[in-house]
C-alpha cells in the first residue's frame, strides 16, 4: 500500500466518521472530551480522585458513541476513563442537535 493509498483511505474513513457523527448526534445529551477521545453520551459522571498526592479524574459514561475511526464498533454501553489530564463536559442544547446540512 502506497503512502497515497493510505492517505486516501484515512480521508475516506474520517469522512465516514463525520457522517456517522452527523447522523447520531441528535440522540445524545452530552459531549465529553478527554485528552485521548471524544464521546457523545446520555449520562456522564466526573469525580476527582486523589492517590499519593496526585489528583486524577474518573469519568463514567453510559450510552456512548466514541469518535475513533479505528474502532470497529463506536457505540458502547458504558465507558470508564481515568486521566490526569483535563476533562471537558458540555450539555448539548436543543439547537445543537441539528446536524449540518450536507
């Protein structure tokens, strides 16, 4: 496989992922962004934990869709993330549920 073929494949996968996101965003209430992943979900709980003086976040997500073009299945019943990095949680407003026309 040439570098050009690989780039074309990745571009197609990213476009397919965007289309899937556009199709499913309307069924979710929250956007959760961690240092490694982007999730859409209907329930999220973030807890700050401390161990040996270090603070980390435990993020519990249920009914989720994961933005990751390399995953064969992007829907997950539950996800638990442990991270020392920032976690961003946003509640989607009803107007945010309208996917872009395309």
